[in-house]
C-alpha cells in the first residue's frame, strides 16, 4: 500500500501530506492502512500547517478559495517562451518591494517554497555562478498545473488572492493543435479556470531561424486562447523585450490577436536591461494590470419594485 486513502492526498515519502504532516506515517488517514507504523509514531506527532509551501495542486486550492475566490492567472505560451521567468521576476521584485504600489501591499502566500524554487536560480549569490534562468518546467505526468499563490491587501482593506498557473509549453502546443488531446489536460484546465490570461509572444522565437513556424504556432495558439477566454480579460505579453523583432512580424502578431479580439492590452517584459529602460518597469506594468482586473460578477436583474413591499419586487406572490 503506498497510496493514502484520503481522496485529496497524493503524498509519497518526500512530500507533505494533504493534512499537513511532514511524515505521512503520523497522519491519522495513513494510519488507517498502516497501523503498525502508527502506534510507534503517535507520541511525537506534531500537527503542522495544512499546506506545505510548495506549488499547489487542484485539491489544495480550498485553503485559498475558502476566504474568497482567488483570481487565477493563466500564462499561455509555447516552450521556452519566458513564462516561468515572468513569475520569477514578479517574486524577486516583490521581495525587493519593487513590484507593487502602496495601494496593493503584500499580505501572504501559501506557496513560498514554490516561489523560491522558481526564483532561486535567478538570484545573485556570492561565488562564481551568475544568476541563471529558471529551469524548464517539466510536463511529467501532472494533469493540472502547479499553482503559485500571492495574497495582497488593498487600500480599502480588502484582500485579493492571485493564483498563477505555471504550465509547460508542451501542453499549449498540443492543445493549440488538438483541443481534446489527452496530453493537454493541463492546458484545458487553465483555459477553463483562468480569470486572466497572459498570451505570450516570444520575441526570440519570432526573430530566430524558425520565425515562420513560431508565427504560425502563435496564430494557432492565439485563436484557441482567445476563443476559450470567452470575454475574460486577456493581454498580449511580449517576452524577451531586449530582442529585436522585424516591424512586419510585430504587425502580423498584433493582427492575429486583433482579428479575433480587438483592443487587447499589450505589455513588453524583459529581464535584460535595454537602452535606458528599467527592466522592472515592464513587469510592474503587467502586474498592475493583473491585480486591477476584476472577474465578471454575477449580474442580478434590476427590476422596478412593484408596490411598496420589496419582497414582491420580482413580481412573485
Ligand atoms: N534575451 C532574453 N532571454 C530570456 C528572457 N526571459 C527568458 N529568456 C530565455 O528563455 C528561456 C526560457 O525561459 P523560461 O521562463 O524557462 O520559459 P518557459 O516559457 O517557462 O518554458 P517552458 O517551461 O519550457 O514551457 C530562458 O532559459 C532564457 O534563455 C529575457 O527577458 N530576455
Ligand atoms: Mg516554464
């Protein structure tokens, strides 16, 4: 038996269980199937927090959703397009107090370890190794993307939770070609749940030796992502802004988006300094837009009250 009977627990020997026990043998759910180990361990059982700090899976989202439904941000783009780099940059800027204004202050995160994993390689450390880019996001066997959480408190005192879905580019490539392919489960998950979509245009790919393929792939992905967004906020994000792209190519990319959805907000980000432009400014602008988007709310029909009794306002008796 190596699977916990709890429906939401996928812990193995190296991961924290869904009820927060670092050692799963200390978990009452696990003890139901592993009685012998249980009795030896219960004396030293310290109940930990019910989250591990790692990127969240679908079944962990209750912690965040219990307070208010979070805004899920889907980052949609091909392999090596700079998706994870955006997240790493957000986190490092946040740590320096350089991401948000005083209107939106950092409140909490359930996934600090997950953020550290993404951003660790991008940090300067003493020694000969300069900062590097985050590692490629593995597609593995996961069916839903890893979610990274950030909570903010706004000026009016309210909290806003953001969940960033970091998925491997392979999923989106397969999804763009065939929406129903079993390998694209995670991409479908993002398309269904994302309240905000960042559609990535990789300037390096769009100016490289396979720029024609990159453009065609973008067009296909853009059509799919915009159709699936169904009116929810979507932005075109140019990554690797330090790389030159032919003006004609930029026009084609914008046209691919505008032909399906006119007036899409556009952002350019880069981790590399170009001319006099502060690299942080692009990420800040993008983050500002994300944090200021709102989910389409429930529209309650407004009717004229009939008579003086508000209980009859919908003309029911
Ligand atoms: N010149 C330049 N290169 C960048 C920039 N951001 C990312 N890159 C390059 O793009 C590569 C891929 O970046 P990632 O953030 O891992 O891309 P990804 O979209 O998460 O890729 P997958 O996880 O494979 O889907 C990096 O290893 C860098 O070589 C940038 O701002 N400028
Ligand atoms: Mg990645």
